[in-house]
């Protein structure tokens, strides 16, 4: 099982979603990805969670330390 981290930056745009998709596609069952985004952009989290669900990941959101917001996701193969 592998684990990678992706930093989506300040605003989630099409480039960020493309980077996320490419990283997700390279993961297999049981692999884990940690996705960091700015807490101010948490309202855009739906774009991220939609992609996680579409590609068969279970995810858990986590608040960060002030300015960060995280998702931890594991590919379940569904």
C-alpha cells in the first residue's frame, strides 16, 4: 500500500482537479491519498469529494491548524 500527498493550493480550479485525477488514477486498492487545501476554500470541497467518490475512494475530512483543511482517502475498489 502506498500513500501520497497532494496540495491543492488557494483556489480549486480545473488544473487542480486534473492533478488530483491523475494522482487518483495511479492508486490501487488500499492505497491512501492525503489532500490539503486552504480552509478558506473548504466551501469548494464538493469538487474534491465528487472526484473521490467517482473513483472509488472512501474519505474523511479533517480540520487543520488554522489555515489548512485535509481529506484522507483510501481506495476501496468499489
